[in-house]
C-alpha cells in the first residue's frame, strides 16, 4: 500500500519550496523568519485539508447509480440479489477510499 500521506506532503512541500527558500535567503537570522515559517506551515495544513476535502467530494460524486434499479429506485423482480450485491460492493469500495483518506 502506498503512503498517501507522504506523497501528499511531497506535493505540498514542492508547491511551497520557492517561498520557503526565499524566506531562508532573505530573513535568515531575523525574528520575522519564525513567524513566516509558522505562517507557511499553517498554509500547508490548510492546503492538505482542502485537497483531502476535494478528494472526498470527488469520491462521493463518482459513486455510480445501481444499474439494477429503475429511475424510481425500484428493483425489478429477479434482480434483487444483484442489486443488493451492487449496493454492498459500492458501499465497501467507498468506505475503503474514505478510510484511506482519513489516514492522510
């Protein structure tokens, strides 16, 4: 299993790399540097939360309709087992994705 948390931080750190480098070059040894670094760390946490929330929304929106149900949500006779199996599989898949995101 991939370490999604580590990969997400690599992306975020790369995005903020130039700003952190500038702060170290320009503010090294000043009292302002600690405040600037703290602000960047806060922004990184907000960025991580925004990305995680977006992925959760995408997962929820991507959930397919049950092909065994009619547009009214009814299941035709003889397809009850297939419809139930589909619902269970999709729910399990969605829960597994959300579980992975919670670990991030």
